């Protein structure tokens, strides 16, 4: 009996202390921190990642099938327009040129023979005409001579056509021979070398390149912007670019192209839009194509907005509709105000409507802020 009485006394004591503690806590106003609303332009950023590429890129391909006899450059070399890059085996192409030259010469002989026959027949015809004027030649003989001349002229036309065809075949053979010497179409940097001496260079393959030339004076990074952020990206916006190999060096860039359609990227649930950023070089770093990059697309507002720290924004749901509010501290009490949100950066949220620069918004602590009610008494204590 005594033990039971002791237990009851202890329980009552605990409940009483808890009640007194709760009453004491309720009676004391919560201490909060506030922030004076500022009004200024806001700079928002869109974060994305990508890889560096050079500007103009040229895939060097072979226009004939032949084995590589010599490669005159190495990966990383700078080359000038017209410089010899690769020499292919020329033997079969030189043989073809020789054969076509012989054919052209034979066709020239046939044409000359046809011309001489016409001249010979014309002399004979003139002789028969002279005899006919003296009554010593028959008309049938003259007629036969005229027919032979007409046929010889047709043969001459045919030989001229065959000679032209032979010359065209020779020209094509020479062009194929010339294509065994592969030259740089532009000045640039050899960024990739995809063939070795002795390997077969194949023509007509769109995906088969011998090497890649790039313009090293222009550097781009192609970044993937999430579809939720693409609305905040426009041409000409400045970009802060960081190569992963040089994270301490900030490079400046500019948005130069935005894809018109989205694409899927492995490892991401949402769609992305490829965005091209032209990057300014930096003498402190050596940029190479393929380097991973992190980009911050900067979108700075032209007008000033009331700004508050992000932590001051409270989300509320009423009737299925989501809205936002902040608590204003005034005369030792708080009052909630609905606000319309604008752009935000890493620290501040722009307010389109609902606040003015004279307001003091409650920013914390979070455990107090999430339980505040309209008209609740508070004590303001801000850090110095």
C-alpha cells in the first residue's frame, strides 16, 4: 500500500512539473531573429555540367581506298592550311594514270587518221570533179566519193568524242592520284588521330575519319540544362565556367546557342536541353577538349526587387492550392503576409508582391518559425 502511494505521488509530481514548465513556456514570448527587407537587383544562376570542345571541327576522311604509307603529323600538332597530313599508297593510281594517258594518245592517233582519210578522199573527189568537167569521169564515181567523205566525217566526230571521253577518264585518274596526298583543309590543331601507317583508308564512310582538326582559337562547352531551368536561359547571358581540372580558375563565357528540343541523358530522370557556351581562354590554364566543366549561367534582373533570405519563406497549402507567406515582426508581435515569389539566388528570394523595404521579416530559428501564429508575441534578438 505504501509502495502504491509512493508511485502515485511521483507521477503527480512529474505531471505537475511538466504542466508548470509548459505554462511557463507559453507565458514567455519566443525569441526570433529578423531581417530588414532590402531592395536591389538579384542575380540568379542556373547550374549545369558539360564538356569542353573546340570551335570549328573538321573530320579528315579519305576519298579513295588505299593503305596509309606515311603520316606526317602527330596528335596535338598545329598545322597550316594546305600542309600534307597523310600520304597513301599511289602505285595503283599511278598505273591507272599511265593507262589512261596511253588511251588518250591512241584516241588522238585514231582522230588524226580519220582526219587524214577525209583529206585524202577530198583530194580524190577534186580530181574526179576536174575529170568530170572534161567529160572523162562518171557521175557514179563522184557520188561514191562524196558518200565516202560523209562517212569519214562521221567517223571523225566519233573519234573526237572518244578522245574527249579518254581525256575525261585521264583527268579523273589524275584527281584520284592527287587524293592520295591528304592535305589540311584549314589551319588548326590535330585533336585526334584515328589511323596508323599500314592501315587501310576507306572512302565513302561518313563515320570513318582519319583524323580530326579543330580551331584552337575558339573554345566552347556544351552543357546540359535541366528542362525546369531552361526558361531562365537566353542567348547572350554571361556564364561562369569552371574546368574540373582547374576549379580555382573562373573562366568567363556567353550563351551562344540553345537547342530547340530536349533529349534524354543516361542517369537523369528529367529531360535536358543542350546549351552551347563560348568560353574565353585564360593564360593561367591549359584547356583541352573533353575536359569536364561546371557552368553557372548568370541571369541578373534589370530592376530592383524586395529581397529576403530564403529561410524566411514559408509554404502553406489551403484547399489544395500552394501559396507562400512570411512573418512580419512589429511591436512585439508577428503577422503573416502572403507573398508572390520571383527569382532567387543562393541566398535571397525576390518578392514580386506582398512586402516593402520597411518590413522586418522573421528568419529563424526554424523550430520557432515553423510554429508561429498570427498575433503571437515574440522577442527579437539579432546577432551583432
